[in-house]
C-alpha cells in the first residue's frame, strides 16, 4: 500500500494505491489519525487505485468516520468502484460513509 | 500445489500474499478471484494469530494452494484451539454508523467471498478449506 497526500485549499486528499489488509492497515490508521486529529477538518480518501480491502481496513475507515462525526469534520470517500465497491456492499458499509464518484466530487463534498 | 509455513505473527502474512500473487499468475487466474482469496486469507490468518493460542509461543501455520477442476483451494492448518468459523452467527450489518461495531465482519467476509468453506478438527489441528470457483 502506498499513500499519497495532497492539500487542496482546506482539503487533505489522501490517495491509496494497492491493498489495505492487516499488514498495511496500521499505516493507514496512523495517517488518518493524524489527518483527523484536529476538529472541523476536511479529508478525502481516494480509493480509485485500491485493489482490495479486508475487514482490518474497514475497521480503520469506520473509526475515522466515527471520529469525524464526533469532531465536526468531513471524511469523504471517492473512487469506490469494482471489487472495492463490492466489498463495501458485502459488509453493509456503503450507507455508513459519504461516498462520491470522482476526486473532484470528493473535494467539492468535503468543502 | 504450493505450500508455505509461517509462524503466528502478522509480519509473516506478506509472504503468503506474495505466494498467492505468484500462484495466481502461474495459473492465469483472474485478479478478482485472487483478490477475494487475499481478503479471505487475511481474515483467517488474522483470526488465528489473534485468538487461536493461549500461550505466547511460536506456532506454525501451514497454507497450501491448488487449483483442481476450476476451483482455487486454500487449505489452512493450525494447531490452535478448536475453532469452527462456520458456527459464528452473521454480524449486524444494518445499524447506523454510531451503533456499528468496527469489527466482526471478517468471518462473514470469508463465508460470502468463497464458494465453499469447510472445517475439520483432526487431532490437535484445525483444517480450514477455502474454495473459490475460477471460471465465473
């Protein structure tokens, strides 16, 4: 897994490439904990280059979404397609997150 | 058939991931099939290393992959406490974010992603067999 972060105005866009599993989830957790450390922040997670995600990864995403809820922050997912969308659907996760299509939509939704 | 032995530590999983990638390439299996097997294996190996052992000793876990009659099969053997994942009830996947547990979907993923899951306890060993059709 590779994480690439870009700041667009007030919005932090974190792009994930590769796989999120029990081996790589801790690095994502560390990054999102840093990003969502303050209140009222705006974070977009771009999953368009994600190959798959296991429950270890969903745990991190759920913790991040709960954290954002509690701190008045925005946590938006974009690029959720193919196999990854299927896994979101399987776990009943699609309704739990703000999910938009493209990266630009994510940035707009987070603002 | 390929086989690998790892010890019960998360840092060992990367070797299984690499082996499955190579096995998938060698057998020309679709990336979606391999992805499903990767997720299922991550769930199973995580469960074993987290919950199967009551001591702090190192234990070997054996994993074998083979393709037979258009089915990709993974056999996972561990000498932890008896645990049949087929007996675990499905998680609640309908509650809103606030009430949703952040865990508990691992075994459910395994059951849903695989076409068949079989469990056997033989002596001191758990055998879990994950099967995924390669032609759908």
